[in-house]
């Protein structure tokens, strides 16, 4: 029977040898699942087990001649290259706050109702990685992008706007938006107001395969935030500083 999802939760790192872990992974593959989800502790052993599983499963995918046997990484990586954190001290790990059931409180002799669980994970899907649609701005235009789209619409409708005269000492003039064409720097975001909600949702799902992924807690600084991200080209580095008000 073909399964939709095969899940291995906090188990790989408990297996004593590499061969036993590979046997377990092959057992997961035997049911021909559409998706494989591996979760383990963010300890050194857990991270090593997940990293090893990623390399092993992708090696099986690359050596397969059948398209149905190919696999691609859905999360947390935006690529199938070697993990840039392999061999270093850093780990691709995350934290989730969970509610403790009564029996857990009793066994741990505590009245605390919640705890932070650190984990690392991997999700793979069948088939090759979906190709980008080439519209990276679709469905997610921010304030600046929306303003640019409004100006573009105003140009087509022949609207004007009040602008300060350069060097005019506070004087203003009415300028036709059509006369401003090509004066603004940058490229206008892709218009998606003519697309249906289903089309936008589908395009976003495809584009999400190429988005950089945050692989460490954000570092909050005065007036800005620094994000450590993993990029589609297989590199991992700090992103440019992001202002806190953006």
C-alpha cells in the first residue's frame, strides 16, 4: 500500500550504527511515500543523524534512473547541495514551546506547564524540485511595491500628483504621472491583481522553493535585525541588515 507520508520522529539518533540507520530509511522508502519527514533532537547526535540521512536519501535519488524515485528537499533547505553547516559547530535547529501533559509533570516532578523543545528536521518530497515561475514578486508585494503599482495605474489613467519643485524653496507643481515614466529607479513588481486566488496560491507555492530559509534565531540589534539564511545556491551567510521598522 502506497503511503502519503512517512514519519520518523526522534528515532534515527537512537540507532547505534550507520547501517542500521540506512536500513530504517530504506524501510520508510519501501512504502513509496509522497513525503518523508524526519525529526530528531538538536543534539550533536541528532544533527549528525539528520545530516547523514539527508546525504544518503539524496544520493539514492541522484543514482536513480526512474523519475518517480527522485526526491527533493522541501524544508528546511532551499536546495539539494551539500549542507553548508556540515563539519562545523553550528546546527540547523529550531525550538518549539510545548504544553506538558499531567503525567510528564509528575515524572519530572515539576509544576511548570510548558517547555521549550529543540529539534532538527528534514522534509523530502517525490520528484524533482519545481522550477521557478520567474515572477518572484507575485502575491507578496510590500508597501513600496504597492505604491509603485498605484503610480503605474495612475499613469495609464492619466492622473497627476503634486510634487515639490526642486530648488523652488517650498514651491509645488502638478506633474502628470505619465511624464514620470522611467524616472524612478528599479523594476516594478509583477502585477497579480488579474490572477485568481488559486493561481496566486499555486505560484507562491512554486516560488517558495527558491526562497532563502532562516536557519538561526534572528539577532535583534538597535534599529535593525540580522538573519542567518540558507540560499538556493547552497551557501549560508548573514543577510544584509534589515531595519526594525520594515
